[in-house]
């Protein structure tokens, strides 16, 4: 198993209990306690699944979800929240969430929903980001970065052939 899950939850007791349960199920769990920290981790580290609360300090989970999708990440997102109105669910799903579970919840159901979402993931985190010396290829973001960790651009020796879908580095030999 060993899939990586990011749990973005500000309620410490739930964060701790859920982390222990998920680790017991064989998952690697990283946590964030607010929307700003959660967004930063979600967009800079590879995860197989993001579990996201809506009502978070500093930045709403809805904003985090929307911005993760706008950043081009396809990582499955499961909202786990006390907001149970149909309109809340519809908004969350339309902003890019893959599933929506309301609190209180049964742990067995949550684990089953996690398993379903992870079965659908075409590229696991370990396969989505590749490092070749100073070159990093992130398939999730469709991005190649160099030594400075900024996207490679014109003038760097890289040539993009959109008809063949290739990116090559001219070594000037």
C-alpha cells in the first residue's frame, strides 16, 4: 500500500485520531492544520490523496480545492466536513472535489471511500515526479524544472516540439 495522504484538518483531536487510523491501514499520512499550510504542501509535495476540511483557519478548504485544481493537480480530493447542506456538497464537488463526506462519519465508510479514490489514481506520487540529476520532471503538473527549481524556458537550450509532444535539451555540441 504505502499511498501518501495529506490530511488538512484544523481540529487537532480529529487530525490525530484519523492519522493514527489511516497509518494503521497502511497509509503514509502528512498533516496540515490550516488552509495556507495545506495548499503549500499539496502543491509542492506528491500525494496520492488529499483529505480536506472546508472550515479552516486562514484559508477556506473550498479556496484550497479550487486553487489546487487551477494549479493543474489531479490528485483526488475528499472533503471531510461538518457542512452537510446539499448546496455545500454541490459547490465542493463543482470546485474539483472527488468525494464529500460529512461529520460525524463512520471510520469504516471513510476508509472504503479512500480505497475507491485511490483505485482510480492513474499515476501514483512516486511515479508522477522523477528526478534526473538537477532536472525534475513532474507529470502531475506537466512541468520540467532545472537547477534553480523554476520552470525551464526559452533561451535555456530547451526546445519544445508540440507536434511530436517532445521536449529536448540542445547541448550545443
